[in-house]
């Protein structure tokens, strides 16, 4: 009986954790990343090269990837597929100058969002379907941007919780 009750509570907890508290989300929530629609199959995307497998996730890089992000220059872009469905992109960059350019671009595209306790080096935009996260470590002089499609992320979290 306790197991059934716990299983019923898990989805409610996931909704509470991952559902945005604002009804409006953020401006210009993306339905794709670089033309790749969320949930697209990796087999339908020319140029993807598998890099690593981790559980149900497969990480890919794109052949001849354009590493420009607005006026900033990236070091790497990794495309993440869960059970062969595209759900995340992680973009790595170096240097405070690139961080400033990226932050300005994301503010322009999606509006201003900031966490006051991180000295201006962490930003997050939480939408109905997509989370965009920008983080920079000034000591390591390295940062990243994550684009995450929430429905697949929530499903993965649920599957891990019930195992």
C-alpha cells in the first residue's frame, strides 16, 4: 500500500518541481534548436556524429558545426537524444567577453532573467516546454548554455524515480 501511495506522489512532486510557477513563461520560447525540432529522431538529421552514450542518452556533435552564437564564439555544441528523441543542446564557451555577448543576446531574445545570489553569472529562463540555462565560472573562464526540452526531461526523471 505504501508503494502505491509513493508512486502516486512521484508525479505530483515532479510537477511541483518542474512546472513553471509563471503562467506566461518567457518571450520567444524556442520550438527547436538550430532548426532541429524537439523530439526529432537522430536518424533524420544529416551530419550528426555520435560522441558518447550514457544510459538512455546519446550525445552527438555535428559535422562542420558553425560555432558562432550571435557575435560570440563557442568551443563546442553537443546534441543530446534520449531514446533517439532530441531533447537538449549544451553549448560550451570560454572567456568573459563571450559570456557578456551571449548574455546580451539571450536577454534580447528571451527577456531578462537573473538569480540574485550568483553575482550575475547564472541565468535561467523557464518556459512551458523549454528551459534555457546560462552559467559562467569566472575562475575557470568557462561557461555553458543548456537548452532542455522539459517534457522529455520530466519523463526521464519520473522513470528514474520509479526504478
